[in-house]
């Protein structure tokens, strides 16, 4: 964050702090991360109240506190205390105001799957030519996005922002804050349908990004996703398409899946080039195409696009390959899961390790609402019908529905699952792990790694 006068912030919030002096050099919502010169936003949530940590924030060097009620410690120590009705909205409003100081162009990315990987690939491509800021990890919500914007400085030509949501209206609000000129919707599936209520509502929520764009802006459309194609027909902004199956502006062919990479030909402006992407999966090819389609509109050339794809750093727990000795390969895709991402990842795992004994280690797919049991049964039937594994293991109440259809072994807890795998894995086996984030299936991976 670039320095900003504290008095400027008090004026923004119409706060009666006439004696506010000095500079703010950073923002924090976590008293544990406070640095000298930060302004502390005391966020209040359902299960916590950051007002309880104002003392700690001040002791670590906070120069001001934004809160919903007057803090006696601030008054006693002469620390500027800005009182607002809603600290979350205040953080968002401040980030929008701060972003307005720069000429940085914003690219918003949403979708049911692939947001983080698409963001990472696009940031890697842009960095070949320009200075770029991007969402760290997957800090893509109503707090993470504003905090990302507050890391902007005048050197950043572009900002790549992941936009997550599990309720209607959330992406629209993120767009109001970030004001993207470019938008990518990776795909649309059942993710968070338990909160959205229906597929129609999911489509409407994701389309909030495209609907924000004006006639001079760009929407990047997955031409293989019928829902996106249909919903995007009425858009007035400029459109660039990408895909594998249907004709598009940016396409891929000759896809070869390897253990730790994917090789494919990418077609850009009538030119075909070979690419070696350092992560496996056809679904990740879509992520690369989405990023490439955006890069073209930023006037980034083919060489930089290919270099960016080939040199991006995949994140942990996303098709992460781990060798644990005795020829055993673990594929850790445990970061998150929904019905589409689960099927896609299992398909790719089965193809890559076709000549090995294959284990699927699966956990619950959460936030599916009334669809939860049905979707787990469908997954079990899909695995069995296509003979995608030799041995299927599952943990979690919902995942029992998978085993009831596919056959295999169900475990009440991760410890028992870990012990089973330790005792039964044999030389040359390949093991795939995937579940929703809250299941914490990576703990099983870690136990297997440490047992070697």
C-alpha cells in the first residue's frame, strides 16, 4: 500500500477527528498481523468481535482504529478512532476509494471451478510484460478482495482479482468495489447450490460479473459451457471466446496428459503453438485458454502467453503430485470439490495412471443443499460405470452414499482411513485425494508422506 494521510481517511468517513495526523502505510483486519503505521479495521462477525483485539493492535503500532463503537483505549492513548455503522462496508468503501487513485485496469474472474488456477496463469502471463497485482491464494470474498486492492501501487498496470460467491448479489458488490474492465467466467456448475437454491440462481450470480461490463469492456466466454454461451448472448460488451470442443477465438487440441504436466497445442490468431503446462488436467487447459483469451485483449503477444502458461506456479493441493517411495504416487487434489470438479479430476487421474492400480480416496462434497445425497450417489454410479478405479475409499457421512453405489470402503474418520492406506498400499499404486475444503483430506496425505 502507498502512504496515505490519516486526515484524508477521516474526511472520507466524515469522522470528527480534527487532530488526526500522520500517514497510514498499511491496512489490517487481524491484530496478529499489525505492523507499525497500519490502520486497524475492527471487523465484527457472527462468532468474533475484533474490538476485543484493539489493545493488541495499538500495542503493535496501529495508528488508527475503525470500529462500530467508541473504544476507550483509543481515547486514552490519543489514537484516532473512526466510528462507522458497518466496518465491513467501511473496508470495502476505503478500498474502492484507494483504487481510484491509480490507473490500474482490473480483471475479474469468477466461475464454479478453476478461478484460482486461471488467476495464477493470467497473472503469470501478464508479468512477462507488465507489473501485475493478483489475489493471494484464494482471498476472493467480501474481505479478501478489498484487502487485495489495498496492496495496489502506481507501478501496477493490471490487477487480477478472483471473485467468489455463495449468495446472489455478492459478485455484483465485488464489481462495485473493484470496477473490472475485463471479466472471465470459467464455467458454471453446482458449486454452492445449497446456498443459491437452483442452477438458475447460480447462473444469475455468476453473470453479475458480465452484467457489470460496459460496451468498451471485454467478456471472455467459455464456448463449451452452454449456460454461459446462452446467458452471454445479450451482452453489449466486447466478447472473446475460448474452448476445446466448439469453435472459438482461442482453442486447444492434441491434449496429452502427463503425471505432472499437460502438453497441448494452443491456437491464437490462427497460429498453433505447443505448450507444456506444469499441472495435469484437461480442465486446467480450459483455465489456460481463459487466461490466454484475456491476454490477447491486453495486447500481449503469443510468446509471452506461452511463457506465462509454462512458467506459472501451481498451488498446493490442486492436482499436486507427491512421490512417497516404493513407486507409490499420491495426487493431492484435496483443496475443494463439487460434482463437476470431482468428475473431471477423477477422469484425468484415471487416464494418466491407466497402467497402475488406482485408489480413489474421496470425502464429502459440501454446500449442495437438497441435492447432496443425490449428487454423491451419481458420483458413485459414474465411477462404477466407467471403471475409473480399482479401490474406492471414502470418509464422511455423505460420502457413504458414494460407496453404497460404487462399492469400496467407508471410514468413519480420517485416522482409520490413514491406517487402512498405510497397511494396504503396494508398490506402484496411484492414489487420488479429493473432498471439500472443510473435510481436510490433506491430513491423510500428510500422514502417508510422513510414514515413509
